[in-house]
């Protein structure tokens, strides 16, 4: 997996293209900031999962973690690639129900789902990943309305992993999921209620993970509980959902595992554990977000102003920033930058800042680019995940458009907001 989309090329004049479409042309036609997704890369990333699984563990499913980037067209593309979907809110669920995705391929997460959200999910046959006792009670109550629930139990995995580090502890104070001590009580409640059906266990250990080891530890932890639930409650765990979390390259030095290598390692371990314990191999579910969509996306901006702070730094001000990509500000996330038209001029070091009314609205403090001029377009790579999904209307900014490009064709996935949209919910109260 690379930082840039598969179809990214720079021609002999220095002009950049994705999906056979000139980025300069896209910037002029659709305005900036603009999110661009490469269909070829998305499909390839999906197939890295589905093809590895059909080879190593066919009794499996890949759910796209919609929190990474969600809209109706994108769900339809994931559906076309044979993926299911996980959603984490009523809004995501509503979006999914407006798409071509079959509700039985949708799984609903969240630590504080409302009764209305649960009712909508159950009315449509969406599976529920239960997080806590109150939610279980709400499902029992909805059962009295004749609504049946298919349930995965979210377990605190007691592993927390991010990029290079991971810890295994007895007590992680995550807000998500049940403690392992709760599992017997939870499965007993499910067994005692006719409207509830136990399907299996879920755990998610973190995001942007570069190490396969914690996933293998997770398998051991989950199987301990599978055996325990079978013995104590007499319920079979038909499904194990291992969450998402495989990292991607934001900078060329980042070194995440290849998806097929990760799939092979995890599935080999599961087969070995099942053979050792004499257990039936469960259906496996994976929930990748970032590794499906992250490197398929780029953002382009237009440079409006260049400000020299003598002998200290040169700021390039772009027409977006923290409202379309809050990750640099929230997580000090780093990205790779280029000029949409590489002029071949001498390189200089710049800080790139957004246009929002916050001193912290800095995309990068230091990047080398060929000398930048007002009106140039800057492309930021690997913005496909957790950018649009986390975008806000801060300073009453309009959210950018998102386009999907492939073989010279451009489809608008999300239209650019207008100023009328910004006041669409305001009520005309006068004094
Ligand atoms: C429950 C769950 N599943 C899947 C994901 C997707 O993770 P990633 O985008 O790192 O693959 C997340 C992200 O945090 C998550 O919370």
C-alpha cells in the first residue's frame, strides 16, 4: 500500500492526475477545498481483504467501517465489492438504509444508542453490537414490541494498540464494551429472552496499528471466552468480529503490514486454536475503515496568501484547514504534500496554515515544496479516512464536495455545501 492513490501520475509537464483526470481541472470545476477519491484504489483495497479471505478463510465477511468516510454512493461502491457495513450512529444508519446495502449486511455499534435508533435498526433487520446493560434492557423492551435482535457482544479486549505500541492490561478504562467478568451474565440474559439471539463476540483494539502481534493476542483472548460461554451458558459463538485497525502510510517512512499478510496470520492462528481446542471454526468478521479508504483519497486546496515571517518561517495560507481536516490539530497527524503542478522551481520550506480563526489551525509546520505562488493548488495525500467524516462547519465554513474519479470519469459523491446550507437550520427569530 502506498501513500498516493494507485492511479496517481505526474505527466512530463509536472501536472498531476488521478483516475485519468487532471487535478487542476478538478480544482477549477469543483472548487477547493475538494476531496477526491480514486475508485481503482478503493476497489483494490477491498479486494486485498476479500481475496485473501476467500483464500485463507472463506467463512468470513468484511464490513467497511463507515465512520472512516460515509455517504450513499460510497456505500453502494462497497456493496458492489461485496463488503458489508458497520455504522455507529443513527445518522450513519439512516445513510446506510438509503443505500443499496442489504440491512442484513449492516451492523450497528455505539456506546449510547437511543431507543429510537435501536428501533429503526431492528425494524430493518440490522444486527446490533451491544455495548452495555442498559442497551440490553432496551432490546428486551423492544422485544415486547415484537422486534427481534441479532446480537454481538462488544468485549473490552484488554489490549490497546496504536501504531507501534500496544499494551495488555487487566483493566483498560475504555468507554466501549463489557468487561470480561460480565460475559456470562450478559449471555445468560440473552439466552433467557426469546427475542434476543446471540451470534457472537466483537472486539476492536485500536487504530493505525502497524504490528500484527496484538491481533494474534486478541484471538487467544476471544477464544478463552468462546469456550467459557459454551461451558457455562451452553451458547455457541457462531461469529467472531475482530474489529478494524490496520494502519496505512501517511508518510513514506510509515511501515504498516500488507493486508494479505495480516489476514493470513490471523486466520492461521484461528484455525490452529480451533484445531487444538476441538472447536468449530466460527465465521470471522473484519471491520477495516482507514485501510480501505485512507490512501484512496486526497484533498486539494488553493493558495490564497503567502506570509513571510522574516528569518523564521514562511506561511502558505490555503482555503481550507481544520474544518475539512481536523486530524493535524487533534492528533498532530502528519501528511504528505505536493504541488498539483510541479513547476520544478527550487524547493523551499513552508508551514501550511488553514483559514480558520484559531492559531492552531496549521496543517503542517514544515514541508519542502517547489517555490509556491498565490493561486497554486496543493494536494494532500491519504485524506480518504477521518477527514470528510470529521469535517465541521466551524466559522460557518461550507463543507467541500467529494468526487470519485475513475478512467477519466468524475462522479460527485457529495456536492459542495452552499452558504444557504449553512443557515438552513437557523430559525428567523427577530427582536
Ligand atoms: C468498532 C470499530 N470498528 C472498526 C473501526 C475502524 O478502524 P480503522 O479505521 O482503524 O480500520 C473502528 C475505528 O475506530 C471502530 O471503533
